C-alpha cells in the first residue's frame, strides 16, 4: 500500500511517502520519499513555538515539500500545462479559506502534476496546536478533492509509539514485528509525558501522565533560564554530558528534587522541578557563595568561568532528576503489569542519558522484557510515523470517517 503522510502538529512541516507491505511475520516499510522543514530557527526568538507563525510556515512549506517527496519517490509526473476550472478553483478556495497562501501555491503548482499512484493519504489530526493541525488537514482535503485519494486521520502520539517499534534494515527500509504483549510505552515529548499500556495490538490505555508540564517542556524552559537556545533539550543534554565526563560519580553541587518519585500512581510532575531550578539560580545570583558548596571567587573573569560550570552542573542535575523519575515510574509499571515489551518514544527519547539509563536498567533488571528505543531520526516529529499510524488504522472504522468529520483535535488522547 502506498501512503502519503502529512504532519503539521507543531513546528515541523513533514511529508513522507511510504510503501508498506505485509508478510507472514512482519510489516515492511519502505520510505520512498521523506521531506521535512523544521521551523526551529523561526521560533527560536520566541523561546517556544508561536502558533500563528507555525500555521503560516506550514502553509508556505507544504506544496514545496510535497513536490520534493514525490520527486524522491519517483512519483512526480508532470502534466501538460493545465489550469483549474473556475468550479474547481472555487471549491479549493472554500476548502482553504483559512489558508490563502496555501491556496495560491496549490493553484500555481498542482495543475501541472499528474495524480500520483498513491492509495491513501494520512494526516495528523491531533494532539498538537490546532491552527497548525488545520493546515495539514485542509491540505489533505484539497489533495483528496484534486486526486480522489481517500484521507484518514492519525494520532500523533500513536505515531511516536509505533515509530519506536521500527527496526532499520538499510537506507530507508524498516521492519516492524508485532510485539509481545503486554506492551508499555513511555512517550516523552515537548507536549506529552505518558505511560501507555497495550494489552493487545492497537488497544491502548493511558496509565500515567504529567499533571503539569511535559518533560520536554521542562527541558526547554530550564534551558531558557540558563540562556541556552531553543529547543533546549539537546542543549541541556550537551552541557550535562560535558559535566558528567568531568565529575562522574560526584554529588551534585546544586541538588534538585525528584518530583512524585514515591507517589503510588504512574503520574509525573515537572513544573516543580523547573521552579526548583529557578530558585537555585536566584540563590546563586544573590549570593554565589551560599548556593551549593565550594568557593566562588568574585573576580568577573573567574565568575564567568564558574557560571559555565554552574550551568553544566545544573543541566546535569536536572537531567538526572528527570531521568530518575521517568525510569523509576517505568520500572514500577513494568513490574506491576508484567510487561513483555517496553518502548521509548517522542522527541525527548533522543536524549543520550535517558537512552543509556533505560538500556542499563532493562539489561540489569528486566532481561526478559524486550526494549525498543527508536533511532535518533525517528524520535522527533516526522511524517513516517504518521503514515505508519494511518496504515494500521486503514482497515478499521476510522478509514470510513467522512472527510468533513476530520477535524483538528488539540487534546486528542489515547
Ligand atoms: O516529539 P517532538 O519532536 O515534538 C513534540 O511532539 O513535542 O519533541 C520535541 C521535544 C522538545 O521539547 C525538545 O527539547 C526535546 O523534544 N528534545 C530533547 C532532546 N532532543 C529533543 N530533550 C532532551 N534531550 C534531547 N537530546
Ligand atoms: Zn511529537
């Protein structure tokens, strides 16, 4: 089955074209085309994603990346110069009444493209930023109108979950074997921190989630406090790794709490941890010598050096704290539900320290449980995962959802 997948839930505009085949033992996924434009540079100045800007950028990016993905797949065939009829133009104008820029680009570029041989279009309908989600959804609807290809919605978080089960074979080829159940997935991203239990394929139960900030959000906010660029996750990780190399096994100069570590449930909380970092920084700036231990000379040049060291130390302690809570709750859930497969997914699962800590714990404590951690490129937002989520829904009720009922659902949950 050839799938065209569209992802616009946050700050990445992504389109992938997949060829998915089923064998007796596994699902084979070939990525024929994969195009992505990250808006990181645009949102950097705001320290986070600015929804109206994200919407505008998706509107600008979708048509060019569609062409790139089609070209990569060998599916871009040009039609003799053609223009849309007035009736078609009017219909498109109505469909894209909130995305005038996208409407213009479609009218300029798509009349000259032949309907590609694609069986299904999959588009993210949530969770995410609604204005951003709508751009992808309306684009999918416009393609359905022009090409007659059916459209189904996909849950972004289910995409992260399924992507974590993909095994790379060679360039752009993956396989997915149905895992052993029960399966538990820890999904950690900029908007979510969730423990999802699946007792069988495609049936999910949310057993724990954050009560306030998502762990990625905490990484980004702490990075901002430390004057590090957006997105903060990779920056915190870089500083923390540096510090760990120099001070392995040492007690932290600036200890931080482990929120909800001992609570009996599987929920998380990261807002308090973020605030604890803020208080620590305030304390240090008021009186450098009073916070943590060790001498803090006050000569500006020396202080500058120590500031870098303080930053690394706090980044490391923050990362340790977040990892400890994520791991401890996951371990407890693995024991309680006698988990046979565990997977880690979402942007924060790119984090080296988190990956290492889970690998070590599962090797030491749960050698019988199969651990899946996605390759770095599949951790952050992409359209491959969306195509996959749509594929496994394509024979279900969702495939018969009428087009007009596909809507952006910012808080879509499992
Ligand atoms: O899944 P994702 O790409 O987008 C959402 O659906 O939110 O996740 C983005 C999040 C950001 O908060 C980013 O800071 C975080 O993932 N992230 C990391 C790392 N790489 C990305 N957090 C910690 N360490 C990393 N190496
Ligand atoms: Zn995501």
